[in-house]
C-alpha cells in the first residue's frame, strides 16, 4: 500500500468519523432538530458507532487510526514507522475539517434557529463541564491512555478477534464516553477537536462566539500524552505476560 493511499484513507476515515460524531451532537443539541434532547447516551453510542463504521471503511488500507494520539501511540509501540506519522496527522486533521463543514451544511438551518452560541460551538469541539485546565488535562490523558491501551489489547494476536476489532474499538470509545466523558466531553483525539474547531472559526455561522482557543491546547496535548502513556503501559504489562 502506498503512502498516499494510507494518507487518503486516514483523511476519508476521519471525515466519516466527524460527520457522524459531530453530526449526532448537532442532532441532539440544535433547535428544531428531530433528535433534539436525545442526551448523552445517544451521543456516546453514535460516537462509538462512528468509530466502528469509519474503521471498517478504511482500516484495511491504513489501519484506521483516525486520531493523532493513536498514530503516535502506535509509533511508540513500533506498529507504524515514524516517517508516516506527520502525513497521518495532517490527513486526519484535514479530514476532520471537511467532516465538520459537512455537518454545518447538513444542519445549516438549525444553526440559524439556535440562539445559544455555546451550543453551536459544542457541535464542533469539546469544552469542560468545570473549567480547570490541570484536571481537564489529566482527564484527557487518562481517557486517551485507556483508548490506546484498549486498542492494543483488542488487536493482540492472542485475542483472535479478526474482523470484530473495529466493532470492539467502537465499543471501547462508547464506554470511555459513558464512564469518563463527563468532565471534558472526551476529545481523546486531537484531530476530532482541532479540525472542527478550525472549521467553526472559518464558517459563517450566524450568532457564533469565539472558538475558545484558550482551551484548545488541552484536547490536543492531553490526548498525545495519553496516547504515549497508554502504549507504554500496555507494552510494560504485556511483556510481563509472555
């Protein structure tokens, strides 16, 4: 598989992830949507399914990282060459931006019908329930460490899960959202947060607020640190078990 094929797969897979993931947030939070008020269970379930569908669509090409933290974690684990990391990350962020543009195109009338600028921003990116950058950072580290360690565990050859791995990765994202997502909205993915945040800044959304750039480093740096720690912790324990 060529590098360009893998990069295009990461672009397209992340686009699907954001289209469906940010799409469910728009569906449950924007005024006059038929899904308005659907709640946290709907959001977390859809994000998990979005991961699974995106992974099944492009995983056979690139491994469907769809997440810079996963890419860096896999590079630390030796599962991907470091030379591929910049291309993967750029592709993921660009895919996320385009996915967010498509969400806006789908829900354009509902953005216009919604007055609350925080709700509009929340369709695109995460924000903490209680703003405390130190603890918000730790929350993102922990959630992403579980994500990367969990993905490595699911794909361990001893599990023999085969084609179920993408579905199980979706369940993993779902349970992280259900269990650990409340404090920060569980970005656990720099592209998932940064790409749509950039889209929010660019798009002509009526009545929008600023894009909360003072918080934007938390869901970028926290997941990268968590991805590295998750890979290192999993390798430490898995080496003890063989």
